[in-house]
C-alpha cells in the first residue's frame, strides 16, 4: 500500500481521450490494491503553447522530474495548428527526453490470441509472440554531427570541389552501450530470460564495440540466455519466427526500424504501449515516461473511435517499471486480454470482434474487469 505521484500530460488530439481511460484504469488499480495515486495534470503541446507560450513549461518539466512517473498522451499533428505558432508542439517530447535523459525506449509486442488475424502475417507465425524491443534513444547516428548544427539545416551537408556531400557520425561510448544493455538484461530477468543483441558487427566499428560490451555485460547475467544477431537477419526473423524472441536490444537507428516492423505483429497502432527510461531513480524504481506508440490521430479525434488500450498498457508499464508494482501491472494486462477475449473492440479492430464500443466504454469495461 503506497503513495505515488504521477504527472499526467494528456496533450493534443486523441491524447486526452485515451489518457482519461488510462487514469480510469489506474484508479481501479488503486482501489483494488489499496494504493493512493496523486495525479498532477498539466498542459503539453498545442494547449500549452496557447496558454503558457511554450510546448511544455519549465515548471511542468520540474514537476515531471519530481514525480514517480509521467503518463503521456500525444502532441502535435493537428493540421489547422501547424504553422500558426513559432513553437512546435512536438518539441515538448524532445525537451522531456533530453531534459530527463531518457536513453532507453521499451516497446513490448504481445499480440493477443483473439487478434491474431488482425496482423498481415499468418496467425500461426504470430501466435505465441511476446517480445520487448529495447532501443537506445539518445545516441548513435541521430545525434552524431561533425559540425555544430545550423538551425533548420542538416548539419553536415558540404559543398566540395567535386560537388555536395553529407556526413553523419555514428558514435557510441562504452558507457552508453553498457547502460542500455543492463536495462535489457534486467528486463529479461522478469520475462523469458533471453536477450538478443542486434548489431552490424561485420561492417561497423561501433557494432564491434557494442558486441564487446554486450559480452562483458552478459557475463554478469549467467541466468539469461544471450545471443548476437546481425540487424538484417533480425529484420527477417522478426516476421519469420517472432515467437522465438524475448528481449531484443539495439542501437538507435536499428531500433527505430525494428520497432516499426515489430509493431505490425499486434494488428493495430492502438494496441501498443511504450516506456522511456533514464538513469534518474525514484524511491520505487526508475523515473519513466509512458506513452502509446501512436500519435494524436486528428482524423478520429473527438469521435469516441480511439482505442485506449495502448494508453492503458502504457499505464501498466508505468506500474511495473517506475512504481515497482508488478502484480498490479499483470492485473491490468489480464483485464485487457479478458476484455478483448470477451469480444469488445474499438473501431480500429471492429472486424475482429463481436461488440463495437467507444473509447470510454472500452476503458470502463477494462476497469470493471480488474
Ligand atoms: P505522429 O507523427 O504523431 O506519430 P502519425 O502520423 O504516425 O502521428 P497517428 O496519429 O499515430 O499518425 O495515426 C496514424 C493512423 O492510425 C491514423 O489513421 C489514426 O486514426 C490511427 N490511429 C492512431 N492511434 C489510434 C488509436 N489509438 N485508435 C485507433 N486508431 C488510431
Ligand atoms: Mg507516427
């Protein structure tokens, strides 16, 4: 029975609709397990720009740092707002990730049995898949530049006597590799006890270092099965035998590509949660930012069509990783699975179930199943 503070940044578009349902489910968890969750709801994205002049205020950033966890909806993507402000709503996410140093992005993919036919792959291939991609988020190619970046321009496009060329730098330090590997191995201990490290060590120096560090970290986890795999082979195996994976850990660019590929297995964007973790520890665990992988979906905003399950499963990850409440997280996952098994579906998955419900009804159903 604990007291926890959660900063809630619902944001734009369907962000508030799905976040409301995640909070509803957290309230049901508090009631069933006897916890107290105190929510600090703050503006982020377009609403914050309109009211406070910035995509996320300094005060909100400070509050996030002091909380036990951050529940995030979505920002930006609203067509009639783009270009109206000097500040971009999407900057809020970068400020949060950078300011709080969230270097690890976790995306679990666990297609439910009754949704197997929602994936473009054959059901017998997807069946049994339960994997977690751990992606390095603050290093690698996306952050390596030879010259200081010029605002609004790619940093290393150069004119030479032979024409134009462009350079990106792929740099990883041993410490950056080690900390992401440790997140992956720690996560595997609570799962199927297997880690697959993905690299391109037959070509890239950064991958050779990655492999060395991975082998060294693996030695500290004798209870975890460990393998290396090249990124091109991994891309193939993900759709050939996804159920063989447990934890996949990789650098920024490879992780970006592989997480999008893996997400297709679950059948809908509306089903997939994520966590971003850093080194900042709280009393109960690691400070983290929890959000659905989908965006603000302006095309369906305000129509009750949004699937809140990605947000609800993000709240389950919050319980597990930041509050250290594993039983509670499992209870939320079980309630989601039961509700889907009972045939309830939001519109994105309507063709696979018997009863179509709106966003709020889906949240209520899951909360009462808990
Ligand atoms: P962003 O750039 O913010 O990631 P995006 O361009 O990837 O946004 P999304 O907002 O994620 O786009 O939406 C992509 C498509 O998926 C849209 O058609 C949207 O309606 C649908 N979609 C996204 N999230 C959900 C959800 N929770 N439930 C139902 N449909 C969704
Ligand atoms: Mg997107």
